[in-house]
C-alpha cells in the first residue's frame, strides 16, 4: 500500500513539473483593439452600476412615499423624512472615445536632433 501511494505521489510530482512551465508562461500584450474593447467593457459596467443605483434610489423614494402616505391615512404619526440628494439619472450609455496618439512624422521620444554640419 505504501509503495502505491509513493508511486502516485511521484507521478503527480512529475506531472506538475512537466506542466508547470506552460502555466507560468506570459501572455502577449493586448492589442489596441483589445484594449479599446476592455475600456468599453469597463465603461459599460460603470454605467450599469450607475443605472442600478438610480433604480434603487427611485424604488426607495417610492417606498418611503407610500409608507408616509399609509401612516397619514391611518392617522398615525410619522417622522418627517430626512432630505437626501436627488436621484441622478445617468442617461443613455455613451461609448468612450479612444485616444489615438499620432506620432507619424514626429521624432521618437528621447531622440536627439542635432543640426547638420556644413562641410
């Protein structure tokens, strides 16, 4: 029994050693289109969070108004609601404009231009 467990442990160690370099390999740098797609995804997620917060705010206001109206209809005392910031509608989603850096015709960063010497 001990031999089998030892063999299994050795085989598992060998398998981990064989496949470890593949797991540790670096991924290539993302292309500009992939970066733009990621930026749009982040912007859309942020907008979605704002929409969710707006919908939650509207629902809370509706529930609070219903609660106060119900209390007054039954002749019960209700504290005045605390004034909070108004719900801010985020509006429709607008995709971010990618910043295109034009370097055509411009010298490379760090390049030194020296005047040409006359013979």
